[in-house]
């Protein structure tokens, strides 16, 4: 799909937009309305170990055969308590996510210990979502039964492909039959199961992707994560690409597969609710929605990121805080032993940076962003949004403004070129 040239917005539209930006709204930052309890609040726990390193993956994952899960578990509990102390006034957790790496390699007894520790520290909402990522092997599917007893109620399984040649290309250690077998076991134990598939592999034809996606849609799952293969710096695929090998489909053909994905998932009752995520109504991943709605979350474990707002009633001001922990598992363990946490960096964002985060994350979602809410938290739109850029993106068909004027939504086409749009609409 060719890139569309940026159209210049007609003057009447531009004037209309500037009128919206200038219009006084209830709640600027001097009279800000901030209700921490109504914001989604999540905890991310990172397990950084894998059996093998996949050649496309740049997640913080390490191959190690001698992980001492007792020492690691102690350190995760210690850091969790430290992270809790950074956010003294907080609602109960609405989501807990075991991500990786490969959390399905964790002993179920450790998962249970971490869930209990989190519940003691934070409390849980009645309908808390507790997700674990799992690799699709039989052993790990069995481990998931232990995870379920520990309290996990949602599984996200990295199937990646339903075609053995593609799995081989992706360097995966399982076959498509292994994955389907593991999935069957997990589906019997969990109501909420999602799978990840990677598409836009080199030479993948529309017909081949149509057949694979059709098969995935026939599995009766409520959620699918469908990622276009991206070549990340520092990966084996990146090195091979630099040497001249074609490692992914070209942009135009990948865009065709993306369009097909939107149509097929929509027709099957699992429409996109985010660029790569599709769900039956009510099955959306609450954890990832916390990120995309720029809610509050704490990140525990090596290389975990956390972001949370803190409200100062005396100043009537909320600040956006970010933490990043040390990536290396050994370095992180040392830091936790020495200081009680592995945080390497903390940052307080400016209101404009916070607004950019909300816009960047929110435009990934099919229901977009509410400028009124952002203005309340981060100050006047003119400080962080370029009205002309917004009008250009609307004229190009990449953004839509809803009738109430404050909600902006990216079209399917727009979500394909979000980076470009963001570079034109953010100050
Ligand atoms: C933390 S990883 C994986 C969980 C689990 N370890 C596994 O591999 O099954 C989360 C997901 O990101 C996706 N992913 C990772 N690297 C990717 C890449 N370069 N391009 C597209 N998707 C990628 C994969 O679908 C993967 O399942
Ligand atoms: S894709 Fe999953 S299994 Fe492979 S290296 Fe990344 S985190 Fe580990």
C-alpha cells in the first residue's frame, strides 16, 4: 500500500480545530480532577529466562540452565515491596501479568508465592486478571495447570505460526502439532486463552496467511495477538538482514496482510481493539489496556518498566513517574540484595511528555483518545498538540474526530502509519 501524501487541511477545518483547542473546558490543571482509584492499576512481573533465544526476539531474555528459583523468588518479593512503597496511595490491583522471557518455566509454587505476596501488598479487585505467558510445549502446558491452581486465570501462548516451515524459520523448538496439542490442554483448564502469531514472514503469500489465520480463528479462542514480524536491532535476524538477506515481507505486501487481518478478524467476531490485538467483546486483555490507556503499573524483575501517576493534593497536581530496572539478571539480583530494588533509572515526565505518552498509546486503540481527559491531566492542548498536524492527518483519512470534538481515533489506515502521524501531531 503506497504512502499517502499529506493533504493540507482546508481552512474551515483548521479554524474549527483551533476553536476546539481554545475552547475553555471543565478542569484545566489548576482545577484538576484526579481520581487514582478510578485509574487501572497493574503489576508486571518479568521472568527473564528462556530455553533458547529466538533469532527475531529482542525481549530481555537469557538462556540459563542453573536458575535458582528460590533466590530469584526472594528478590522478586523484595523488589515488589519496594515498588509498592513508591505508590503509597493506590487502588487494589486490577491486573497481574507474568511476562518474559518464558514465565511458563517458573515453578508453579513460585507463581503461587508471588501471587499471594502481591495480594498481601496491594489487594486484588474482585475480577482481577492474572495472566501468564507460556511457550507451547507439552511440559509447559502441564505446568499451566499448576499455575491455574495458584490463581492464574488467563494464558497467553506464543504459538507464533501454525506452519512447520515458518516455525523453523523463526527458530522455534516446537512444531505446529506440538502447539495445538499444548493449546488443547490449556483450553481445558482456562476460560481465557490467547495465542500470539507472527505474520509477514518473507515470501508469505496472502493465501498462506489467510489459511493460517482462518485456522486460528476456528480454534474458538476469545483473543488473538497478531504481530507483523519486525526486525529488531541486536537480533540474529537483524544481522542477517544487514548482510543482505530478506528477513521480512516488504511494507506494501505486509500492509495487504494487515488489511486482510482486520477484515477476517472482524468477520469472525474478534475485531481489532488495538493495532495487533483482537478480541471477542469483553475478552480484551486488561493488562495491556492499562498500558495503552496510560494507566498506572509497577514493573518488577530484571529490565521491567513501570509508569505511574502520583497526586499531590497540596499542589493539586499529578506527576507521571517512570522506573526501569537493571536488565542483567545477575546485576539485578546484586542490586536487590544491596538496595532492596534493582531500579537503575527513575524519571518524572513533564506534563507535555505525559500527554505524548497518552496520545501515542491511546491512538493504538480503536476507540482512540479523549483530549478533554488529557487536557485535565497535562494542561492546555496547545502545549503538546499541533492543531495543523491533526488537521492534516484528518484530511488524509488517518485520524477521525468524533462529533463531541474531543475524541480522536486513528483509522485502520492511520494505525498502520502511527509513527508518522505522531511525528506530525505532537509538539
Ligand atoms: C515476550 S514474547 C513471548 C512469550 C514466550 N516466551 C514465547 O516466545 O512464546 C511475546 C510475543 O512477542 C512477539 N514477538 C517477539 N519478537 C517479535 C518480533 N521481532 N516481531 C514480531 N513479534 C514478536 C511474539 O509473538 C511473542 O510471543
Ligand atoms: S520469543 Fe519468547 S522464547 Fe523466544 S527468546 Fe523471546 S521471550 Fe524467549
